[in-house]
């Protein structure tokens, strides 16, 4: 099998079994699964991709680089308009400490008018 175009996720305990799978499948790169540090033998497969996982201690970096944050699209509760205007508390039901609304990217917001 030709090598390339396959990235295998690895953890700190990059075992012989996982190395065997990486060789068998032709992995040309490895990446850490969840922000853990890769062992030295992780570099055996060419490129090494690192991710950050803010729960694991990269909070300062994440705060300085909000443009790198994962984007998650949330679906708010349905709201019935009973007058000409409607104010939607779109964070209702979500933890404010867990999600920070992206007010700047308004083009990606969607309002569905289900009037009949």
C-alpha cells in the first residue's frame, strides 16, 4: 500500500500495536488525540499535528486566539412571534461559560420563518 494521505490519532502511550496499524494503513502523519503530548516515537510517521484542548491547560492561548476556536452552531428554542417584532434569547438553555456567541459573523445566522 502506498504511504500518504492518512493521519492517525495517537495518545501519550503510542503502543507497538498502534504503530503497526499506522504502518499497515500507510499513515504519513500523526496527531495527538485531545491535546495530550505525543511521545518521541510519534515522530516516526512524518508530519506531526498538534491540537489544543482548552480543558487540558491551553486556556491562555485560546483566549489570545479566539479566531482559532472551534465553531459550533446551536439551535435555539422555537419562538412564536405574537407581534410585529420578536426578541429571541438565543442563549437560553445553553451555558454562558461554555459558549461565546460570535456576533461578528452574522452572515452565518439563520432565522426560519415558518408562517403559513
